[in-house]
């Protein structure tokens, strides 16, 4: 029971991290004083 629980939890955490990281990285834009936007990927 313990191994299965840990595996399921690990998979859930990985999926959550991927879903959270991708949108955040794509949406991160830095507005510089030179009126230029830099997108961090």
C-alpha cells in the first residue's frame, strides 16, 4: 500500500508542477525602461 500511495502522490506532484511552471514561464514578461518587453522562457 505504501509504495502505491507514494507513486501516485509523486505523479500528482509532477503533473501539478508542470502545469504550474509552464503557464508561469510563458506569462513572465519583464518591462525594461527602454520600452522593450523580454519574455522569459
